[in-house]
């Protein structure tokens, strides 16, 4: 037998090994191919066959942002004394899920009514009708016959989606008073809760009750939260004022919510319907700063509308704290003085029309308002007793003839127009025009007194100002002359006064400002009345800006209440870090030289200290230097007492600034309709100015001694000056304007 060589056997083994390896590799590659094919097939199946189903599933799971309330910013006076604060209070809320039915919400409302006392004063007649229908559906819809229902459906003027609404309307019309009286007190409480629950949006917490939630109610509801889906107990904030100053404004309460007129505006800015919002003055003006930034919670829901997860995506921030320009200690004393003088005048005969008085003090260099005072006498219709209300907003929302206080502007306008110059001498004499009664200065009814412009201011010469007005109209006075003037003379005068802020908006950073009333001229002689402040009307705020413009060397500065914007306080001891300090806003400079302005200032100084000065008796002995102008305007009454319209009466005014050399404050007093007795003299306008000015300087020295400052970046929070607290629920006192 022939043997195979050893080398051939080895080659055969290697060939078999290679063949086996090649087979295995082929199997592996084939398996991989099959697996990838299956994977591709599966992906194609998921994407092409099931893709739409998965997209729908994803769309059914959504993230819904829910804003929750945060504390509103506090308001301080210029020295860090709190004026408006927040107090925490218990609150009960309800969050409606998309899947929640009306019957389920009604069951929850019934359970809550057993746990809390819900006021029913907001329940309307329509609410009762709808609730009766909800409780008595069979009885309710029996009131509409099948024929009537068929006729409604067949009516081409009624859209398909309005059919049920029309049927419900008929049902409501046919519900009797006896049927509505079937609703018990418990039913009305359930209704009061239910109406709050349905007024919110899906997944948005709606406050059911936050006012006067007792600790017991809070605890009872908290214990039963697992049985009350959507209900939660939380902390809300109540706005509390530590001052009755009305220009601080008010906020709405949750039970009232956003005013209907501004609902769309606020909803577009992520507010909830029952959020507090500023509804007047400072609170409204700076709403965006005070409101803060709400925390944002995202509720992740499944395709059934059930919340499966809750994520906080933004913690939120309280509103900014705002420091006002007001010195609340000065404000309080100014209010006391104005109220005292108002009551003094009211006690004098002939004061039946008198019901109000105003005062404004501001820094002429910065426009910062230090005190804004308005007091008004109202009468209780039930008891007939008088009481005083705060009317500080009347300083810029109501206007009156200002009298002789405007004469400094008349002189400066005469200089600007080139019809007189500093030192011009004229004769104070009665002005007798053709077919008119003589018009004269109070101190000179029949004589002729030569005087310059300084004395004209000091002694308050009407005649001098009448002649300036004639010069502006292109004519000079002669006895019994017809008054023929340039056509645009009155407008020229108005333009001149406007440079000082008279007859135009001051730029005040509060809403509702009026520019006053401009008379419609029916004869050329109105320019004479205009020159002495007895034609157009001006606000007390305009008078304060006007005298500030003179004190500030001709620069008209915007008056404002906001001094600083700060972060919320971290410890309650120190004001938060400074975000922004508001800088003065110069609106314009009057068209006069510094020499002319200084000259008029000398005349205003003489009003206080000169031998003929109309305010000498009150201001000649001040421990500080000051200057100003008194005013009396003979006017016709058009106030709230309509039966007294067209009665002749008198306005008292006063403007001034101090210290004379370097003014720190400018001020204005306005007391309309003081008396119908033209024979009496009243010093109260001058006394108000003097007494408040005295107190300003007293406080200045007191603050310096105690180290109290309004300019430090790191400012301490000082105690309030009063224990008075005014809750946001307190009914606002009505002012009969």
C-alpha cells in the first residue's frame, strides 16, 4: 500500500481549515445582513406605518406653563420709611384639569362649602339662574317645548354653535322667583365657590378664597387635599398701606381681579384674571416694576389630560421695591396744617362753597415732590355730618384761576417779547376802557401811583400787568379807549405762560393729569384778566412747577414721585441694592436772560420783606430767606354744587421758594371758592405756606442731627411714622369732585 507523503496531509488539513473559516464568515456576514435588514424594516414600519400614531401620542403629552403669584414690591418714602407693605395671608386655590367635568367640579365645590365659609355677595342674578339650571336640568329644559327647540334649530339666523345658548336664554327667562328661592344658603355658598372655580383657565391656579381665610379653614382643607383633586392651600399676599395718601394708589383685590377695561392688556402679559394689579396713581403707574416676575411651573400631562409630572422652570422674583420722593413726616404735618386752615375758613360766614384746599412742595432743581396735599370736606348723606377725605390727586386733576401768583410770569413774558424791560416804570391807575367798568389794583381804586416792575410785584399791581398785556397786544392805555389788539395776543400770552408749565401738562409721573381749562374769548378784554391769573385755570402742580422754574434760573423740571428703584430687601433691615436712581428731566428753559430772571426774583423777595409786600405780615421775620407771591382771584363758581353755579366767589393762592439765594424747595397753595364775602381778608393761604416751610427747615436740622439721609446707597429701613394700617379691602372714600 502506497503511503501519502506527510506534506500532502498537512496541506489538506489547512485547506479544510480555510474552507471552514470562510463558511463561518459567510454565515456571520449573512446574519448581520439579516439583522440589519430586520432593523431597517422595523424602523421603516415605525416611521411609515406607525409614525402618525406616535406623533399624535407626543402631541397629546404637553407641557403647560402655569404662573404663580409672588409678593408685590414695597413702597417707601425718601428716607426708607415704609408706605405700602405686604402681609401674608392664607389662601385656597383650585386648578382645573382639561379632563375635569362640570359635575366633578360641582362635587368639589360642595365638599369645600362644608369646610369653609364663602361670601356670597359676588353671586349675580345670572349666576343663580345658571346654577338652578345645573341643579334642575330636567325641570329647566321642560320649559322649552319640542316645537320651540325645533324652531330654534331651523332658524337660519342662529348659528349651529349658538343653538344651545338660545335654548338656555329661553330657560332663564322662564325661571320664576319662587324657583330661584329654592336655592338655600348652602347652595349659594356652593355657587360662590363654583363660580370662582370655572372662571380660571385649565392648569392655572384660581384663587377660591384668600380674604379672611381662618387658620381653622386652612387646616380643614389641608387635611382633606387627597379627597379634593385640584384644590391646594397656599400663601397669598395682602396689600397694606401705612398712609392715607391717595396718590400712592390702590391695587385690585383677588375677588375683583383685573379691571374689565384692561383685561386683555394684562392677560397678554401673562397675568391671571384674579391677579392684583395697580388700578390708580403710583401703584398703576409703576405696575410693571411692582408686580415682579412670577415663578413658572410646567405641568406635563398625558393624553387623558392628567398631570403626570410637575417641574419648576423658574423660581420667580418679588417685585422691585420703589423709593418715592415723598418725605412722609413732612407730608403728615403739611396735611395737618392744610386741614386745620381749611376748617378755620369753613367756620367763617360766606364759606358755603368752600370744600377743598391744596399744597405742593417740590425740589426745584430735581423735580422731586416732597409733599403733595389735598384735603376735601365731604358730607355724610345719612347723618349730615362733615368729614375730611384725602384729595391729594386733586393737585393735578383739578384746575382753578390762580390770581396774582402768575404776575412774575407776566413780567418775564413782557421782557421776552420786548414790550418792557427790567426797571420799566408805569403808572398804577384804574383802567377805564370804552363801555366797561374801571379795572384797578386792590390798593388803588382811584389814584395814580408811578412804580417800577419790582414794586408792581411787591404790591401786586393789577394795573401794571393790564398795561403789559396791552403792550403785548400792540397798544398803549388811554382813558376810555376802545381796546383793539392783535388777533393772536391771547395765544402769545398762553405760549409765554406755557414755558413755565402753566396751561400745559407738567410731565408728572402719575396718570390723570389735566392741563386746565382754556377760556374761549368773547372780547379783547380777556387778555387783561389773563395777565393777572383770572381767565385760564391752572392746577396746584402747575403752580409749583411754575415757581420752581423761576427758582431754578429758568429751567422747567418734570415733577415726579419716583426716586429710586431697588431690589427687594434681603433682611428687612436694609433696603435692597440700588437698581436705578431717577435723574432730573429738564423739559425746557424759558426764553429770558439770567439778568431778567434775577430781577424778577428780587421782586418776589420784596413780596415777603418789602414795606409794600403783600405777604410781609406773615414772612418778614423768617429765620431763613424766602421769596414768593400771593394771589386772590375773583371767579365764578362751577363746582359740585350745581344749584350754586355762577355764584361769584374768591380763590386764594400762594407760591414761593426758599432759601432765596440757593433754593431747595418751591411750593404752591391753592384754596378755591373761599368766600362769597368780598369785604373780608383771609391770610390762611400765606399761613399755610409759612407754617409748612417752617416745618421743612425744622425737619432738615432734625435729620442732620440724627444722621438721617436720603442719598446713601446702603440705606436702612426706618420705622413708619404711624401705626395706621389701611387694608386693600378697605372701601375707598368717595370724593364728590
